[in-house]
C-alpha cells in the first residue's frame, strides 16, 4: 500500500514538474531542443537526481552553445572577409575587362577612321600617280617632238645657209670676170637657173619657221637671179650679192635663235620631266607607306576582333561569377542568421531552465 502511494506521489510530482516546465517554456514547447531539454530535466527530477548537478549540466550546455555561437561568428566573419576579397577580385577583374574592352573599342574606332582616311589617300595617290604617268609620257613626247622639230629646222637653216654661200661663191666668180656686162656660158646660165630654183625651194621650206624679215630678202634675190639668167648686169649682181650676204646673216641669226629657243625648251621639258620623276618617286613612297600601314591596320583590326571577343567573354563570365558569388553569400548569410537565431533560442531555453532550477533550489 505504501509502495503504491509512493509511486502515485512520484507520478503526480513528475506530472507537476513537466507541467511547470512546459508553462515556463510555453513559447518553445514545439521547439525540438525545448522538448528535449524538458525531457532531460523532468527525467532527472523524476529519478531524484541532484538539482545542483542538473544546474551544472545546464550551465555546461549553455557554455557549449555560447562557444558554438562564437565559433560560428568567427567562421562567418572569416567567410565574409574571404567572400568580400573574392568579390573585390571579381569586381576588379570585371572593371579591368570592361576597361580593356573600352580601350579596344576606342582603338578599333580610331583605326577604322584611319583606315578610311588611308583608303582615300591611296586612291588619291594612285590617281596622282596615274596623272603623273600621263604627264611624264606627254613631257617625253613633247621633248621628242621638240628634238625632232629642232633637228629638221636646224637642218633647213643649215641647208639654206649652205645654198646661200654656194650662190655667193657663184656670184662672186661672175663678178670677178669684169665690171661690164658679162657674157653667160651655158653652164653659168644653168647654174643661175638652178640657184634661183634652190632659193625658191628654200623660201618655201623656211616659210613655216623663219622671220618674215628674212623671207622678204628671198624675192628680190630670186628676181635678180632670174634677170641674170638672160644678162648679168654688175649693178644687179652686186645688189644680189648684198642681199645674199644679208640673208646669210639673217639665216644665221635665225638658226642661232632656233638653237637658243630649243635649248630653253629642252631645259624646261627636262626640268618638267625631272619634277615629274621626283613627284613619281614621292608618290610611290607615299603609296607604299600607306599600303603598308593599311596592312598593319587590317592586321591589328583582325587581332582586335579576337581581343574584343575575349574581353566580352571575360565580362560576361565575370558578371555571372559575381552573380553566383553574391547569391552564395546571400544564402550563407541567411544560413548564418538562421543558425544564430537557433543558437540564441537554445541559449534562451537553457537560461529559463536554469532559472527554474534556481527557483527550485531556493524553495
């Protein structure tokens, strides 16, 4: 009977203890750790365990929970610092890649502008080179024509002067035969007729390139020679000789002027040819330089296309890495917050149980 009564008392005491603990931990009744701790305390009290020992156990649990919280704080702090460093590195990589991309695009734009300018310059230089070629060909043609024209005219002058001198010798021979009317032999008459015809031909040849002042001398000479084919009058003979001497002087002056003009023309055309040759060399160097630069630009543009693709890829990948790292940090922060809240809840539960034990110890 006493044993049954003792069991009833213990059962009632246990029920009372659980009820008091549940009341004290009413906000944590459904918390797994709270339920476990209620069971721990109630079982200890049910079995008649020492409250002081139970209090020490609870304090040890609390200390371990605090130590675990501190360890989690340290780990979270370390993780946060490492994450910040990693994010900073990713951000620096992103900024550098974006800067590289901007620089590459600016260089690409600048090179494209230079490429357009050089292409225009190459076209202009090529057109100038073509004009230079035509100019050089024209100058050479003019020089060849000038030389040929000079040779012809100079030869005409020489032939005319020679004919005049031969006529002069013929007339001088006639004059040497006396001062009275000279009787003509058939040979002399033939020579005079031939000389007259020669002068007529020379006049016709020289009309294209001789001063008119010189040509005016031909007609009286031709007329005088025609007159002398029938009779040789000393006065007419002397007059013709005088005209022939003047004609020789005029033709010599004309030939000298022709030679001087030819020299000037040749110098001018030679200088023009030299200028065109120098211009051609300059244009060829300019064109070669421009074409070499075009090749360099095109090569660099091709290289930049590859670099821009790489920089774009780095930017995209780094942005994704930053997003992933940020998302991981957010998840870690949330996990840390949840764990910290859970630890704090567990510490609060233990604190209330210790208060409860202290209350029981003071009763």
